[in-house]
C-alpha cells in the first residue's frame, strides 16, 4: 500500500475535516501526487475538475463551496460600510448598490476562477485594499477617479501574468518563506475571527480582551458556543463541521436576538454605542427575503481622471501601493490555501498556477470597472478547503451563491460575524500546524520566517508580513555569505518592498 501524506491537524487520513474511517476503507485517502494508481474520471464533470484525481467527491466540493460562501458572505455587508463614505467631492455611494454589485462581481469572478483556474479559490472585494482606497477617496480623489486607477493597476498586473513575471515571482520565493506565509496567515485568520467576534478590540495600550477585560454580552457567548461546537465537530471528524458550526451558531444568534433584543454594536453615527451589541449585522429574521438588486455603480470609473487631478507621479505611486498589496496578498493566499489542501508541490508551488493568477489579476480591473474596488482571492477560501473542497467545482458553488445573494441580500444579512468567526479561528488552528516543517537551526532563516508570521496578524496585513520576510531574508542570507543562494528575483522583490514601506515620505515628496 503506498505511503499516505500526513493530513493537517484536525483532519482525517483523507485530509478532509469530517472524513470517517469508512471513507478511508473505501479508498478515500489521498496519496502524494507522484504515488498511487491513476484514477479514471467517472464522468465529464469529474474529468474537467479533476475531482477524483484530487481524492474528492462532488458532495465534498458542494459542501466546501457552501462553507466558503457563509464564511465570507459578510463582505456583501461590510464592503458598503467601508466604501459608502463621501469622497472629496462630497458624493456618497448608495449602500444597496454597493452591496448588490459586490455580490455580482464576487459571483462572476469566483465562477470564473472555478471554471478557468480549477482550484477552490473564491474572490471578492479586498478589504485591505479597500481600506487604502477609502483613504484616497476621502482625501485626494473622487470615486470614479480612484476606481480608474484600480483598473489601471489590474491591467498592469494582468500584463505581468501574461509575460510570466508574476508566476516567476511566486516560484522565486523560497520554501521557508512560503511555509512561514501559510503559518502567518493561520494566525492572521485567527485574529480576524477574534476581532470579528469582539473577543479582542482596540484598547489600552494596544488591544483589550472583550468588554472591560471580560467576555461580556450575548454575542460573545454565541461566538464561544460556536467555537466550542465547531472544535468538537472537527476533532470528532464530523462531515461539514465548519458549515454545521456556522449554521448552528446563526440559529442560536437569531434566538438570542429575538429574546434579548440586543441590537447593533455600532450606532448610526459610527461610534460604538453598544459595546455588548452585534458587531456587524443583527441576526433577526428579515421582513422580506427577496429584493431587486441595484446595479447602477457598474461602469462608474474614470481611467485617467486620477492622473489629471493629482498628477502623473502621485497617481503612479497610488497605483504602485495598491498593486503591491494586491500582488502579494494573492501570493500569500494561494500558498496558504494550497498548503491547507495539500495542493502544493515539493517546492511549495501551486501546479498550473498561471490561470489562477490570471483570473485574480483580471479581478482587480473588473472590480474597479464595476465601481466596488479591486477584487482578489480570499483567504477565507481556506475554510472551504478545510471542509473538503479541492477543485474549482467548489468555487462554482460559492460563485452561484454570491449571484443569488444579489437578490437575497436581506437573508444573507441574517448571519452575524459572531457566527462565522469560529470557522476562521478553527481554520487558523489547522493552518499553523505547518510550522513543524520550518527550519529552526539557522537564524538567517528563522528571523525572516518569524517576521513574516508576526507582522501579518500584528499589522493586520498579509502584504506587510511578506514584505518584512522578503527584505530580511535577502539581507540576512547575504550577511552570512549565502547571497548567491538568493534567487535574482528576490532582490527585485525586496527592492519593491523597500519602496512600498517608504511610500508615505515619497508621496509627501511628490
């Protein structure tokens, strides 16, 4: 019998959360890529998505797609909150239109990723990028102008993909840093989940625990119950553990809100009026289930308006800052999600990554052209992978659900972040298990890995973690006389990150 690959912590021998001994007995366990007999496709769907070849089933793919959707459905509500503020002209974007177009673009691009990329990656408006976009819109540019710069950024990255440069950069990053990226994103997912649930909040000196140092409030109780339930389901290897945890937590949240009438944490003026309230959306049954989507934002961009308003050099610096964040967020996400699904090769690269990178690049331009900011591959895809997804069929399922969300926005808003956050924390636990493969006896490798892992959660940015790791790796390997082992492209990447970290003084200069 061929040697089996070691599954992630919490998964069964088949590498899926929830697989049972019967799955293994039925031959569901996953050999390494080079091992085992070739599996003949059962039908055209199996052949196209390589479902059997990746030791998956249609049921697992559907389940994984559902889990990914419910883990990241919050973006339909959160993106309008971030982007609906006024730009420098005083214009505000309609909340409903942003929500509808966010779901539309996420649905179309995620389906495209599934059909073209054939991997279980979902896409939506990038929150890290949107934070940058919101600042520029409030201080320097009108909304169509900043969207035009995002289109330019997306087209530039697409050119880098078509020339093979983006894939070359992806493969130039050494395995030590790629593993550190996956581990760092595990911690990043954990802190996102804890912050979404309100377990950690801004405080003195940096962050505080719950409300006044205590886990106070019914929403936090819902999170704790959901986390414990999901953890039990995972260690018991229940099929669909993450999805079951999200649904059960949502039902509990609806009951709690109906009985206690807690209300939202954030008041109408944007302040934290009710610290013990629900973080994002209140889990109450909607008065209506279906609503007609407002797609009026699509096409509202000015390709060269930003260059005219702030000048060519300043506009190019804006494009560069967004491009770096977009470029390396995807590198980190693809590496981490691929590692969770055991989809990487021995060099920690994703086989056949070119179509994945191409769709992700086109997504940036598409998001700008649709008026809802750059779209990118989501780290929450790891939740679906942890629940069994291995192919693009899962992405098709997630994408279809996003398209339906355009019409069922009131229903999507029922799921509070406190119900989805436990899945992120559990997936974080699964991903950090990869830390065992890092090299610990060479400090010129340990320090870059440590900085990569630490800066992702502590700065709330995948890009910052990768940048710190790359710059320190090039510097320290050179300092110990191992500079010849550094891939030439790593020097280019390091130089780009130096400019990225020095962007604020450069913007002031120009």
